[in-house]
C-alpha cells in the first residue's frame, strides 16, 4: 500500500470548509474555496504525518475540540476577507464561472 506524507491540518481545513461554507455565507466556487483554505492554513500550525490513505480519516478524528474551534475562527475570518476581495471571475449570469 502507498505511504504518503500528509499535512493533516490541510485535510481538516478543507473538510471543515465544505461543512460550514453555507453557515458562514461563503462563496463555494473553487477559487474562493482554495483562497479561503490557503489564507486559513497560513495561520495554523501544520501537522505532518506519514500515513497510508486508509488511515487518514481516522487520524483526522483525533483532533480535539480546541483545534476545531481554532480552525472555525480562522475560516470565518478568512471567508470575510475573501468575500470583500473575491478573485473569482463572474460569468454573464453573474455567477462565478468555476463553480
Ligand atoms: Zn467565488
């Protein structure tokens, strides 16, 4: 089985973004999604593990409640910034073209 080097914080931030994007009223196009996640990740400590693909999800469950709160706080801040200065291009229908 393939062994990978992964930053668990990255997986967790993306997972949590997809879960709360509607709640924090954030555009979910790929540009905004990645902008919000990179902004957030630059403000959190990375957590690298050597793991097989199958082990990743169970490792993600090991994060504690305090960490989840930190990620939520940073995601919310990031979403506010990206909302103010979105980099997505809008199509003729006024919706982001890369949804
Ligand atoms: Zn967008």
